[in-house]
């Protein structure tokens, strides 16, 4: 399909995410052709809400953009613009700061996340643990300890 035939969402009929969801730093992950699959997994593991997607008109079955909301924040993903398989991100993790960390942890593990570091009370007073999802992305789950909640 030529570039001038690419269809985009009609802003008059498309619901846009709230300003709160679209603020701050928004991670944008290259999912190596698995963005839609990841969005479905994140719905099961982290209660993600679909905010929309855009198919890649040059590559049927692939997505240029997939956007979800997790815990009040946006996460954007793409299938990538090349067929090259890239390694999973390294040296970083996505941090979820939640009120009921035990429930978030249990749901993510039951959905298929692997435990990298157990969810435990940490020396600094918070509950925290680290998970790895089936796509190689690391997720920290943090529930603030009582002394942090009053700040």
C-alpha cells in the first residue's frame, strides 16, 4: 500500500487516553513481532487496558503501534520495523508501584511470569520483587511500607 493510502484513526471518533495516562516518561518497547501477544499477556498478568493499536500496512500481521494502560500509566509497543530479532531489553526493568503488591504478584506469576527475585519485605521497608515475563521484560512489583505511605 503506498504511503499516501495509509489510513489513520479519525480524531473525531477515537477516544484518547487521559492526560494523566499520557504524562511522564512512557516506555516504548520493540517486541520483535509479538506486540499484540504481549498486550494480551499484560492484560492477564497486570490488568492492562487496551488503548488501541495501528497495523503496519507494509507488513501484514505486524503492528506499528500498540498502546496499553497499566496501573494508571501508558506502555507503548511496536513489532519493530525490521525482521531482525533483537535481544530482550537488558539493564532495566519496569516498576509497578501498587497498593496490594501481593495480589499483583500472585496474578502475574499465575499468568506466566518467572520469579527473578522473590517478593519480600525489603530492608528499606517496602515489599518488592522482580519478575520476568515471557517476552524477556523485567517487572518490579513494589508496595510501599507503612513508613513510606505517610510521606
